[in-house]
């Protein structure tokens, strides 16, 4: 059996090697390493895939979030509501821009931000909501957009873990994660479902004027060469990464389908185990399983993780500590017990190996060992 990896980028590269090598070689021959034609072509192809008029690439997903907030004109003191159960990038840009970070608990079943908690957190100073489509499944965007419309708020989608996820509205219309709110952001970090071989990110919008603003801010605030209309940043997707992403975009649906098949196997394998809770799948969203995350009951999570590692099965905790208890964010003034759902999830969640190239032998081995652990308890 091949060694089990949380994400096996080596195997994926071998499968795509001829296409990837050709794409990289083309860029090396052109020497157009910054703003080369592959960047424009990737943006156009991603626009078509996402069915959105404007895609602006940038250097990484964190920059994408920051640029979105800058383009929307958020000012110091404006309140931004987001989830306490997410990667730090979602909240750090709020703090960096001097905005007031307002954290809320997620739903304990989907792990995504709770609409009810958002509703209770809105004040006259609230300007934006940042839902995170965690682990590959959309937050309840229809309800979030209704709240935003009622209170005249921006919605900034953090879709870094959900490239390719479909949101299904009650009328049957499908929209890709990241294309529903005022603006959407994503990351192309190597381990993402659509990942490059370095850093990369992008923003999505249907608003032409907002798209122009975003493109300007991402390029030093430049309108034309040496003409600056905005205070901007230097955040570019380099040509090599764009060339790699063009190749991998062609395979994204195939990869996401393979991930779903892995998740289906896990769901079935653990369906009779009362010691774990499998991820909930909602009717309004597909799930591309950036992570397959169980909840482990009865304080057995850490023991299971150690047991699996002793069997050479990697397992990861996303995320081990609530954001409001991180040293950098204690200034927010939250107390330890303010977020009971987040605190519970941080003690229970465990992500199993998940990638498109998992072999049946590996899956059987993982499932048997998870189940054996609980049988021995």
C-alpha cells in the first residue's frame, strides 16, 4: 500500500506531469514571469467556469480578502461579522484594516457560520458579513443575503475551501460558491481543491465598477502606467502559477467528484459507529470536501488521532483553538465561554486523509483502524 498522505500532491503531479511540464516550459521560454498572457487566459477561463463576469487574480487568498474590504471602502471602526471557526486569514485582514471584528459561533452540524448568530450580532455600525464556506460546503447564502439586503450590508464570501461548490436556490438556480455575495474571494494554496505550486488567489464579482476598483487596488492603485487613482497594494498572480492553474482547472470537476466518492465511502463506513458524527450535507449546497471532518464524541478525539498516527495514518485538527482565545485577539474582550459551539468543535473535530487520488486499499485501512479504535475502548 502506498504511504497515506493528507493531501498527495506528488501523485497528482505525476498524473498531470506532461501537461504541467509543457505549461511551465512555455512560460520559461517566454520569460514573461509577471503579468504574462497566461494570467489573462486563466482569469478568462475561470470566469467561464464560475459563470461570473469578472475574475481578478492576486497573490494569495489573504490578499484577496483584504483587497475586497479595501475596494468596498470599509473604514476603521466599521463592524464586520464573521465566524469564530475558520482559518486565521479570515479575521486578520479585518484587524489589519482597523475594522471592528465581530465573531459569532458556527452551526454545530455544518461547521458554517450560524445565520441566527449573525442576526443577533448586527448593529447600526455593521457594514459587512464574511461567510466562510468551510471544508467545501456553502454557508446558508440565501438567508445571509436576505439579512444583508434588509440591513444594507456587504457580503464578502470566503470561498477559499469551496472552489467548484454549487449553491442551489429554491427555484433551482445554481451559483458557484463565491459568486453570490457582493464579492467573493478564494485561495490557490497548493493543498486547495484548485491549487497552484506556490501562492495565488482571486476575487469574483458581477459589478463592473467594483471589478475595476479591485484590479486597481491589487496593482498599486494604478489606472494607467504611473497614474494612481487608489491607495493599493502589490498583489499579483505570477505567470507560472497561472499556467499551472489553467491545467488543473481543466481537471477540477473530475478531482472534486473523486473527493466526493471518498467522502461517500467514509460516510458509509462510519454510519454505524455511534462514537463519531459524519459531516452533515445540506440540500442547498453541493459538497466538494476540501476536508472530511468528523466530530469525535466522549473526549476521544486526541486519543484517536494518536492511535491513527501510530498506524501511519495522518489526521489533522482544523481548528484546534478558538480565535477569540488566541493571544493576538484577546483585545477583542471576549470571555472564554462566549462561544460554546466553537469551543466544542475545537475539542471534537478531526479531519481524515482526503484527496482525489486515494486508493481503495488506503480507504479500507483507514476505516478499519478508526472502527477498531472504538471497538477496543
